[in-house]
C-alpha cells in the first residue's frame, strides 16, 4: 500500500482525481458476493436422511420438528431422519423482525413466520426432522434459545411431499412468531419496503439477503413445482436493489471515506507524513470493509442520505 501511495502526487488541487485513482486501485473488483447454496441440497437430501455418526433406532418417544425458514438448510442439531413436506392452513410471510440473527436491535432484519390461512388452499412447505428420544431435551432447549426472539412452540400435522396417502400425517412441533410478540412487524410495510430492509440489514448470523436467498434456493430445489408468490416477489425486489443500486451506493460510500482520509493527510506538514498517514488510513479502510455487515451498514447510510436530500 505504501509503495502505491508514494507514487501519488498529493495536492488539494486534484483531490477528485486522487479519490478516483485510489478507488480504482484499492477496490478494483468490488462486487456483491453472496454465499448462496450450490444447488446440491436435493441430491443429498434423500441419501443423507440422518446427520448422526452412529445409527440410532427410532422409538415411539421421538419427536419431529418442522422447519420452514432457516431450519430448512441450517439444521444445527442432531436428527435421525428428515423428510420434505408441508403443513396445511398457513401462509409463510417475512413479517417478523430479527434483532439477534439477521439484524440488530437498532437495525432489525426480516425473517419468516406463519399466518393462519385457508385450511384447504394454503400450504407451507419445509422439512421435518426426527429427533431421537435420548436427544429430545437437548435439541428442544437449543431451539428454544435459537428461536427466542418471539417464537413459540405449536403442534400440528405434517404431510410428506410428494403428497402421501391419507392417514399418514406426522405430528410435529413448529416454532411460530405470533402477532402478540414485540418483534412482530406484520404487513404494515409492503413488499418493496420489506425488500429494502432485507437489502440493508445484517446480524450475527450474516446478511439478511443470505437468509432470503438460501430459503428461495432451498424451496426451488426441494419443491420444484411449488410457487411461493411472496417469497418470489421479495427475491426479485432485493435482486433489483443489488444489481441497480448497490454498485453506485457502495462506490459513493467508499469515495466519501477516501476523501475524509485524504483531507486529514493533506493537513500534515511533510510529504512523507502525508504518504504514511494515507497508506495507514487506506489499509484500515480495507480491513473495515472486510468485517461482517460492513456492506449493509454503508448501504443503509447512503439510502438515508439520499432520502433526506
């Protein structure tokens, strides 16, 4: 970095050109990099029914857990069987704020919960996991903590996909955030507003968009003939933000940071001090932009500035 900086002619008269040169050199391949699934979920699903290292025989005291959000692709607990399927009478919606996984209290993300729907017409597709009786207490304690932000346990019936014969429903435990919980966001914002919230949110578990895209990919792989209009519309809106808005917003954010670093450097007395301070400032900037959530923080800030101007 210092070698590159020493080749620059620092002056108050050419700051715009300097900013452009530094931006092109330090961030030549600034691109959105999503950690999406590789499209192999379906191939491994039927062949890897259990994640146990040793075989555990099923018993009548086992329980089934139904996942319809991140549990579909991120089952971080032991299970001895898993099956694709659906529950009847509900709709999946991104109506729950996330302040502990895909957002933070001051900038919540959005995750899914279920709303009551038509028993005959509405289905929510997901994955049911069989938990061995010997591991039941451990797994439920883990999930109670994982889903602590407004989710409660409910019991209902799960049907395998493709549709099985009558009388083969499995009783499952499901975690659902009701409208009474403090983090319930509801439909007060339409899909474009929810999409913007997802686009600019991140939390301890990663970017909010990653949650959205992973759920979409999992649904497409596991249930190729099922259409979830709400999920599909959200994916399209967020993708448009990424393709059309994100490059310019991030460039503006980076150039503003570079301008601030340059301003401080040019206030120093000698060229050597200026170059050393600039190299250090740019290196710190590069490190800052590698931290989790950096992108969403700056996107949110840039959008706020545009909306207020």
